[in-house]
């Protein structure tokens, strides 16, 4: 994939650890992937109800 194709992918990061979420977002951005973030499952579901995304990267061991 070239950088234009990567920019078209909508990505949602979900993790209750803010520092981890931000670090992962920065690493993905360096590779041309922009992301939106949610701190928990409930927020994730609310965001997805308003705007579907292509990919969700989620911590499966978090509260809520």
C-alpha cells in the first residue's frame, strides 16, 4: 500500500491506558495511518454508531 491508500483507512484505537494509546497513535502516524481514539468500550460503541470505521484496534482486557 502506498501512503495515499493508508490515509484512506479509518482506524479507531481503543484502550484505557492513555499513554499506550497515544504512543501507538504516534507510531501509526509515522507510517501514514491516522487514527481516532476511545478510552473504553462504551465510548467506542458510541463513536461507531455515529461514524463507522475500517479497523478497530482494541485492548480486550479493560474495564467496561
